[in-house]
C-alpha cells in the first residue's frame, strides 16, 4: 500500500560533550519510521529529512549517558517547507 508523504526535517540539538546512542521516529501505532542506533561523529545539530505521511509521530533521542528526550508531533498537511521538528538531547 502506498501513502502520500512529504519531506519533514527533524533536528537533534546536543552538546559537544554528549554522545548520541539512538535517534528514532515512530508512528502512532508504534511502527518504526526512522531508527538510527549508535550514530558516529554527527554534525551538531544533527539534521535529517524524512518522508512522512499524515498522522501522529513520536520523536525520541537517547544519549550514551542514559539521557532521554521525547516529543510528539502531527503531520496535518502534505505542504512542502513545513518547519522542522527540533529536540534537545538530555
């Protein structure tokens, strides 16, 4: 089954002394949309554009030190150039 989607940028802001362990986006049913485990030497802030359909999503960031940050966001339109979803790592 194909779904219409549009690119939406997600941004992870994190400190120079932090090491990211996981960056993930899941849909409202818990399905994996994006899962990047143990990323190495990412630019700060880390940015990636994901193709997302309409719906609710959860964006999670985990650090090697055990920190976890999470935010929810909703795709209510397929319009281009939507503002990025930004999450500060803890």
